[in-house]
């Protein structure tokens, strides 16, 4: 093996930090839909710490079974509903600062009626 250090070096001082394994959470009151048009809307989100929020807009499934229709994280990131059908629109919002609103313009939902849409977000 080449380029190996022959002796160990002591690194003194400084505090050890553990990895952040707690995912950010959506902040109630900072998640909203604004500026609805015939082809889209603005999605506003906020998180408890910096992170990324992924979203997908799908056709409305049976509203009485909303929990059963919840897409998985992988489906939302890939732009699919819980049945594996491609959503009308999908993407992500980079949340750079905690407890502040960040937004994305969601386009391409076409003529889908607002009452026929489910909008799913996951951090």
C-alpha cells in the first residue's frame, strides 16, 4: 500500500459531535398553498431545521381512506402516487433556515380541478 501515514497523530481539544439522525419536521402554520391559478399554485413550507421538502400532486383518491392513499417517501421523491401512477407535478423545496417560510411554484397540473387533487409533502 502506498501513501500510508507511518505514525498516528493525536488530535487534542474540541468537542466530538454526533450525527444528526432526527429528521426535520414540518412546522404547522408554515405549510400552505397560495396564488392558485388554472395551471398551478405556490407551495409554502417550513421545517424545524434546514432540509428538503419533496412534493407530488396527484389525482384525488378516495378521501375517506386518506391514510391508505399516502404515498411512501420514495414515491413522493419520484413523483408517484400510492398506486405507482405518475403525479401531475412533483419536485422539492430547499429549506435553508429553520422556522421560516420557503416556497416553490408548482406548475403543470393542467386542467385538473382543485377538488380532484391531493397534494402530498414529506421532509
